[in-house]
């Protein structure tokens, strides 16, 4: 089984009750799970939430949701609570604040991981062209063969020689082997993870094998009010929106 899990937490520090905020008539979390359901390679999609308000909204719009502990430190730990009861071959972590997620990107991540089983975790990358210096944008450094070296909120690599270079950001669709997700969830938060505030650095700090490929998606997370306004502006004309 290939299981799509969407972690969702009610109390965002930057946007109050973010999953329930409406864009084009639907809550953010509903856009996310409706679009995930359009992915051809997912066998099941479940929202993993920490509050009954999210649970009720997902059920109202025909989705499947499970109430999880409020004590998880991040979304990766939250999805493991659900995944460990099912033990699928691959778990696809689809961030709950990505209302513009493209189901085709989900399928591409699954296909890449199935063809590159040497990686414990796969995190696709996108070329970053706007707001590169934003701390909300997680930058990705990777080797020629696609092995992820580091994540950072800083603008890396540092352009020491002032050359024209490309920066890459993460696309918030993460594929885990079950054993990798289990190992991650049993590890303590790492020093660099805490400093950067990026949960997957924990996997790098413990020598797990993370891989990437360059995707062509255009989705973005709704982190702050500016992102919300942008999503409200573009959603009505989005081609995937017309499918649900």
C-alpha cells in the first residue's frame, strides 16, 4: 500500500486556525485532501489532525481523518502515529497547508521513490525564483547524484564569487519508507534541527539517506497572510480546482 497522510495542526503561530481558513469557498485542509485524492498512485488518503474542529470539517466534505495526540513536536511525528497502525510500503507526507498541491507532483514523487529505493526519504526540489531570502522558504543543497546534503532557512549556498547561481527549495511532498519513518520518530530532536526549525534535518543528523529530484511544480505553502492572499487570488483560475 502507498498511503497519503496529511498532518494538520489547528493552532498555527502565524495564521490562527489556518487549516479552516477559506479559499474559493473551501477550507485550506479541504483543498489539500481533495487534491491529494486526485493522485493516481495513492491507495488511501487520511488527514492526521490534532483537533476535532479539523476532524469535523474533513468529514463534512467527505474525507477521512483521524484525531491524533496534541503532543507531537512536528507533522512527521504526527503521521507516524497513524502509519504505524497500517505499516504501508511508502508513506507520502502531504503538508496540510499546501492548498495548491498538484496531484501529478504526488505521483512523480511516488514513482521516483519506487525507482530509487536506496533512499530512505525523498524530498523533491523546485528552483526558487522568488522570496529566496525568506526564512519561510526551506532551501535544499544536494549532490550531483541527488543525495540531500542539507536544508536551511538561510540563503544557501552563499554566493561568495557573486556568480549567477540557482537556488532550490523543498516541495512539501515527502516520501518515507515505513522503516525510515519509524526510525525518525524514535529519534530525539537534533541540535541543527532545533537551530534551523526544520524537522527533516533530524534525519540528516542521524545519517539517514535522503534523496531529491528537480520537480516542476508550482505549489506553495500558506504560511503567512501574504501567502493566503496569493492563494485566494490564483485559486479560482487553477485548472486542478475545476476537478473538485
